[in-house]
């Protein structure tokens, strides 16, 4: 559909999206089928045009605190699944407090508190609520929580203590693929937890994986599935095989690249936050993702941190290029800059 368009036509297409044009399933199929470098560059051009209309050259910065890597689940793609014999950690309240001190004034727009479905917190969810309270008191910044499928009453309590965003990735809306990825977990419970959070005034993030056995049809289903949540942030991440997991040996030469899907998400969700994660390719990867239409940098680690990311291209490396100073430096080179905090809070409706 955009293969033959010249620059002015591409711009016109971007304008139509801004005016409210909705892509059909056939449009999605056509865009997901794009392959050549030239076609993809055209797609990124339109995505940037739409992104720039709403956000200009301003980017948001999300600090990632993976405070517990314990988990009771067995997701086939995840390094932290409970069957994997790995070293795990759970930060203490004191350690989190200390970390907050180091984060004061660092320039983050939001703090993302992530954990596996750690039995320590699931048995006594008020421990989790307490942690949210501590981080809010220390930093006063918007808080994203990524605690897995937490019960409704804990979500409400966490909101009262200052949580603003609830992140919960479905990974796929293709029921067969879901069963293989989120082994033994209910599709509906996951979907409903996000729905409940949204109804209660949280902003919500949904996300899908690519390169994990999803074809064009299942990707269309997943994009439509995410749309049905009315999310505030939508993410796509490339599956990276993880040592010690059932999908350790899975390799796919996927044509459904993360960058292509990021750009399509920008056309489907023009006003949403779309992450450029550092988790897979660090700062260089951030540049590609921003150029494909993303507008929030995620998986930035706290200063001097040895904490985990999610997929961790840099696990075990001595030098980790995932700090906020390196990110801002690179943004400047790209002609972009961190957005004012007020702009972020407007999105949250704070
Ligand atoms: S993806 Fe989340 S819920 Fe699944 S095993 Fe990993 S940490 Fe646990």
C-alpha cells in the first residue's frame, strides 16, 4: 500500500492517520508484509510523521527497577521462569529506599517497579503496596507497576498509594500461541486484570512478542487484541532465546521485525506511548526504535546498577550502556530531547 508512494503521498497518508483514518485488517496485512529496506523506510517515515505531530522531538524516560526475579510461573520464553535454576534476588525495602535516593533528580519521567509473580509478595500483597508507598514518598514521581496478575483489591490499594500505570503484557492474542508461551496461565484473567485497572483509572500498558512463532495472521489478531483494551502504552519485543528455558533452542528468521511492528503500532495507536527498549540492543537499538516511531525509552537502569533487565542482551557484560546520561546524550545527537515532566503528567491525567 505504501510501496509506490512518493514522499508527499507518504506525508498525506500520515496526515490521514492523524485525521482519524483507521487501518483495516487488510491494511495491516499489507504493512506487515513489507520487506525491502526501501519500503520499510517509507513506513518509518510515516510513523515518525505521526509521532512528531503528537510529541514533537520530545521523548519520555522510564526507569526500570526489577526488584524481585522470583516467580511462580513457567512462561516458556522467560529466563526467570520458576523451573530455571538461576541466581535470583529480591531487594529489601532498605535497598529500594537507597536506590530511590540515587534516582532523585536523575531526570526520569516514571519509575517502573517490576517483579516476577514472586510468592513472597503474592502471599502478602500488602508488602507490595508498601513498596509502592515507599517509592512514591521518596521520589514523588509517577509509578508504573509490573507485578503480574495481581488481585483487584491490591491494584486498588497500590493506586491509592501512588501507582499510576499498570503494565501487563498479553504477549499474544492468538489463543494457541498463548498456551505455548504463558504455560498454565489463564488468558482471561490476564486480560481482565488489565481491563479492571483501566476501569479504575490506571493507565495501562499491553505488549506482544514477535519472532516466537507468530505469523502475519496471528500478529493481526494480537494488534487487534491490544486495541480492544484501549491501552495507553503498547509494546512489541523481539523474542530472544533464553538459556535454560523450553524455548532455548527456538530460532526463527522472522520477517515480522520489531521495528516494522513498532511503526505499524504508531499508525494504529497514534497518541500512545510506544517503547524503545534498551533491553535487546542497548542504545544503538534505541536509535532504530525511535526512528521507527517509538517515543519512550524503557529499561533504563538506575545509576551503577547491577539489576536485571527483562531479556538482557548484556547479561554478564562488564560495561552496561543503559544509564540515563548515555541515553540523553544520544537523544541530543538525534535532535531529540527529554520531554518536560508536565507533558508526561498530562498524558497520565495527573
Ligand atoms: S514472564 Fe513474568 S510471569 Fe512469566 S515466568 Fe517470566 S517473570 Fe514469571
